[in-house]
C-alpha cells in the first residue's frame, strides 16, 4: 500500500502523511456513533414546558359537577384547555453519551483516512499570510483542483494570523487542530491544513 500523501498548495511537492493516522480502513458504524456523540454533546438541553401542575391558576373547579349540561371539568389548567399544561412536553436534560477514548481515536483515523483516500486534504504554508488577505486565500483555494465545499481550514494555535484570511471565504470554517471533531471532518468536502496542524491531528489519532 502506497504511503498517503497530500498536495502542498502553492508548490509542486507533496507532503507525507502519517501512515497510521491517514492510512486506516474506514469504519462507518464507529464514525456514525462518534458523530452522534459529538452532536449530542453540543445540544444545550435547556428546553422546558409546564405540566398542568406547574401552570399558574386552576385551583377552583370551573363549574359545578352536575346540572350545567356541560362536560365535567375539574381545572381550567387541564391540557385540553387553552392556557393549560402540556402533556409529555420536553424538560431539561442532558443528551450526552459516552464513546470511549479508543473508539474516538479509531473514528478520527477513519475520518482522516477517508479524506486522504479521496485526495480531499491538502497542506499549505500559513507563513505566507503575514498579513490577513482574503483575496490571497481565495486564490490559493481556487488553484486546488480537488477542492470541494464546504472547506475546513485547520491551523495550530500559533497560526491565528492565517485564520483571518480564510474565515470570510464562502462556505469555509476555520478551527484550531485541538478543536476539530469527527463531525467537522465528516461534514467537510475538503480539508486544508498547515503542517503543524496535521502533526497535531496525527498525534490525537495515534497517541
């Protein structure tokens, strides 16, 4: 099996990718489970409704039990009344569930390897963006034949200056390597990363 490589934008060379992190077989069920866990953890879970016991009022019986010709009613806060409580409505809860560390690493390897296999990952030199330039970033991405939107740009924490150049591109998101999740990788059509960011991703996937 050939060693995985990624094109270096702005040049003719190709960068070597870590074989363990970028050469794994794709495990669909494991990636699906990890993406579900990440998206579930992002949910706030603060939605809340009031049951008939929480709604204000309704203490007195609206009318007497018999003799009015109307249906029996014990409270004006019954769920069938306007202004009444909600039946089986949502209440604050946590949506998180656990995916162990070994599974997360394997899912990250699968997502990275999928991009390497498709040729949808490339490397660039963030040092060339000494001053923010969206135009320069657009030209760099425009010269990449394998580019597919949406674009995920991954940088190290020390390369924030380059982030200013890419964050205004249409359908592009910029994330530090430590914050990139499996859901971000799976949802990206192509990935553009600095060498330092790739090293960090490789370390996360293999350590």
